[in-house]
C-alpha cells in the first residue's frame, strides 16, 4: 500500500510521527529519508543540540543519526555542559555524541556555542575547517589562537567564557586583529546571553564583535593579570570604562593608543580622585606631544562638566601648555552618585590649582 502513496501523502503521514519514529523511518529507504529530511527537518530543525537530556526521547545513538542528517542544513551547533551526566559516562558521551560531529560537513553553519569543555584546540581546528561561513563562536575555558580566527573570515561575534583571564593567550588570540573599541565592565553581558544562564555568573566573559570591538566583563580582581595584554593594544579609538580599573592600567591604555579619540568613564564610588587623575592624564598627554585631543565623556550634569572643563583649562594654562589635550563632555546618561563624585572631583582640581 505504501508503494501507491504519493510523496505528499507520505509527507502528511510522517508529520504525525514522533521524532523517534521519524528517525526510525529514515532507515527504511532513501525515499522516506529524503521526504523526512528535506520536507520536514530542513524547515523545523536548524540547530544541532548536544546535551545530557535527549532531543525529545532520542537515545544517544538515535541523536547521533539525527544530527548527521540535519548537518547539511544546520545553521547552529550548541553543546551544553554535561553537569547531569555521570562521570563514568563522559567517555561514552564524547565517543557517541561529540566525536561524530567532527566528521560532518556544515556548509550552512553560522553559529557555534560550546558551553562544555569536552574538546581541545585540535577539535576546534577540525570543526572550523568545516564551517566556511561561521559568524558566531562561543567557547568555554578555551582560548582560540590567531590561526583559529584566521579560519573564520566572516566572524562577527567571539565570546569567551573563562574562569580567569591571562595576558599571553589573549595576546596570541588578538595579535592580528585591530581592536578599535575596548569596553571594560563589571556587569556587562552580551545581549544574546540569557540572564538566567547559571554557568555564566562566576565566569569572566570576553566578547568580541565584528573583530574590532572587544568587551570584557566581570573584570574585578583581574586587572593586573591583563596588564601585558592591555599594553599590546595599540589601535584603540574608543575606550569604555565601566569597571574598577587601576589608574595605572588606564594610563597605559591611553598612552599606548595614539589614535584614541574618546574615553567613556562610569565614575562611581570606585573611582575616587578623578580630579587629580585628570590632571595627571593631561600632563602625560602633553609629554607625548599628541596631536589628537581626547574627549572624556562623564555622566555628570551639565554645570559640573562646564566647571570641570574650565578648571582643567586653567590648570593647563598654569602649566604652560599652549593647547588642550583633553576635552570633557557630558555623557548621555547620569545619576545622583556620579553627580556627587563630580563635585568631589571638582574640589580636588580646585585644590590642585590653589597649590
């Protein structure tokens, strides 16, 4: 009876089958497999998901077959953390589920998110060779090398979820990328990351978009470890500081980037002594004899910004500088805490002038 059914009739029948039954039907003959894969799965399943629980009620073996059939049209791979899997089964999980995906081709793949540490740098090399159009890459506790990034010409987002950040692997990762914008933030989270994702909370997140904008979040306690990496960045045009960063690191970032045009500072209680700091910065910039004026954006009210700018101009005049090195401007947003700090900074600068 099956022989007399048209493709459209078979398609309607297959739509009512469970995923388990559909997987089983693909093994019957080539006709069934083509109908299910091309007419159902190609539209419904565009993501390969590897996790402790199955896709539906698929066994590991069924899921491996399912993944191999949707790979040609898959646009995303997500490997979840194996926190529910017994350690005794970890080897089997890798052999049956993870290892086979390294053998598949992904001509349409655009996104890879590895929330598990089941792979090494060689595995990453293998899979990147099979994804010519990859645009998004997320890695957990893994630093890609510059050779890895060279294999991803269309990369627009790189997310590294790490226990700790270290200068040397970061320098190796970004040594061939001209970072033009750096954001240091204690609270920043990429918009496409779910706020309730539990594994992200204790981690450092390094987020690179379009190969030129670099964001580092949860930086607290990591500044000194990244000093050499920050010194290696010399193509910045914009610097956003929304975290507690040692003044010496800020000085290093600013002095090492002669093309820097804009500095955005979230000045809260973690940044006391701003008045003295801005005077020291003016001295350092004049010593460099830079032609580029740096605009410092602060979240103050308009009046404190104007007073601070006038006081800084007076300081430069007292020091004998013929032209300004810094321009202070009001940022788009401000809050009461920053307003109080702005008054303290202004008092500090006035005291410096009086001395």
